[in-house]
């Protein structure tokens, strides 16, 4: 469905963030993109959605293809109309609008602007939003705001959803609920999902395949179940030693990353 081939991204023609990133996102599944802060995960999503252009960013090399069509030069509005919807980190709801008003905004890129059936479908996934649909979004909890953002994206009937740190700042039980909804969207709606997440354990449980970004490069990739057993992933992303006990970063004396290009 989506292919990134040796993509490089610069900001303001000076700052090189992505250094030859290649990804393949098959249709109908969940792929996770892992990495620490500053690794280039959010930049990768913005390169796909076209939002780089709003931040003086540009794809300077490589190609991004969606169903055989180059999209790296398109405006974000056109990318969204093709069915690629990004849910940005930070829970950017329109705080002065109600839950239902926020949700309806998600359907505006469609010709029918979203139907009552679409709203009901969102409420079926998020019963908590149905119960509070008239509440002003700025007064919602962090988990409820994240539900609004995912629901708003659902209103656009996306073919590919780009999720950026959906569990950030959420209590564990709420985060678990969000990840279960993500799994259901892929299984029940057929929505392809590219999941950027720092919670590596939850991301690997949720996705079928994963990539690890480090300093703007893909350094590891493979089936999520295999990466969850990878020694480097366990030590540096799951905080576990070879024997399975928790490991403190202060105790790490060496840092040997198996690079895929070695």
C-alpha cells in the first residue's frame, strides 16, 4: 500500500533529519515505528501526510509512493483526500468545540461531510464519547481527548491512519483501551495503521511488523514477535537484560546495536 524508498528529509534546507529511510506498509495491517525522542519518527509521518510543508520541511531525496502514485510532493489536503489521515501527538482537539462538533469536522474532507451512521460507528467504538457528546472538548481527560482524535480521523473513513504516540501521558488502563481500539480498527474496519509509539512493549504486542529508527535511519526491522525477543530491543527498549530482569540504563557499559546494513 505505502512504500518509502531511501527518503531523506531536511528542515529549512539545513537540518537533515531522515537519512535514507525505507519502509513498506502492507494493506490491512498494523506496522509500528519505534525509536527514542529525536529519532525521526514524527518527521516520517509528516513526510507521508504532507505536513512537512507547513514546517519548512522537505523530502530532498528518495520517494514516497501510495498505491503506486508518488505523494511526496503533494499538499496535505490532497494526501488526506486520498485516504491518508494523520492523528498528531499532543491531543490537539479543538477545545472550544463539543465532542460531536470535533468529530463532525473529521468528515469535512468527504463530499457527504460524514453521516449519522459514521458518528454512530465512532460512538460504538468509544461509548464514553456517546455519553458525553455535548461536553466541551477542552474539559475532557487526556484519554477522552485521544479518543476524540481517533474518532475524528475515523470520520474521514481513512484507508491509512498514521497514529503518533497515542498512549503518551495516559494511565496504563486507558492506554490499554486505546491499543485495543487500534487492533479492532485494523481487524474490523480494514484500516491500515502506521503506529509511532515509544511504549515499545505495547506497540510490539499491537503490530504485526515493526521498524526501529535511530538517528534518522532504520537500524532494525522484522516481525514484531521476533523483535520482542531481540536482545537489543529487550535491553534498550524494553529495559530487560538477557535473563529477563529489568535493567537500569546506568548499568549499561556498552551499546552494541546490530545494524541491518552491516
